[in-house]
């Protein structure tokens, strides 16, 4: 699992599941010429939260994108 430093609100690390990683890669690979933004991916993975690339979840998504 991909672990990013602790979320300051809960103190728990942000860990992406294998399913979330697969979903991220699927979203990116579905349109290679115009991939979704980090915000679009976050909205897809965490629909009940208003997150952006600066959030701990956003950093976790970016770390998958860079691998």
C-alpha cells in the first residue's frame, strides 16, 4: 500500500487501497492525450469530500501518478 505522511486532522496515514490505485491508473490511462486532473481523480475516489492536490489524499494520488 502507498502510505503518505499522517493526515494532521486524524493523525492517521493516508493509505490507498489496491482498488483505488487501479482506479487512478484506469482514469489516467482511459484518456492518455488528455488525462484527468488530480482534482477530477479525487472527486471520483472521494465523492463526499471536497479535496484538492494540496490535501493528503491529493498527495497520495500524485505519488501514484509519478510511479
